[in-house]
C-alpha cells in the first residue's frame, strides 16, 4: 500500500470540553508518533463497548477482563446498537501537501 492509498479520517468535532480533551490526546499521540496505531484501536474499542462486546478489550488488554470479572457478573452483549460505519477517503497530493504545511505550522 502506498502512502497515497492509506486510510484517512477527517472529522469536525463539537465545541465541547470532551472534544477538546480528545484533541489534546490526539496531539500527544501525534507528537509521540503513536496516533496511527492508537486511533484505530480506540475507535474499535469504543464501538465494541457501545455494543457491550468485551472481545476487543480481551484482544488489546488480555488481563483486564479477567480482573474485572473476578467475582462479578458479566452483562450480556448488547446487539441492539447499530454498527459503527467509518468512512475511508483517499488523500490526493494537495491534501498531503496541506497536511505537511500544517504540521510545519505554515
């Protein structure tokens, strides 16, 4: 897969404290060059939790669910929530140049 064919996510968030907190987290991930690894995992984890599905937690954090379920009843998986759809767009050269200039502060 070439750099031009990589999946890209663009979104405008609401002007809420929660959104600004998320932007701060993404900025930290970008500085440490971890955003491309953490963001898909975060989205998959959140979507699974909305459905009540803990399998992604078990995949990413194998000891967490056993620690949480020790002595507790595990709720049933909720299937009544709609699946999350993620739109993937391809970037063209102008988008790549604009992203580069943004990252340089120009």
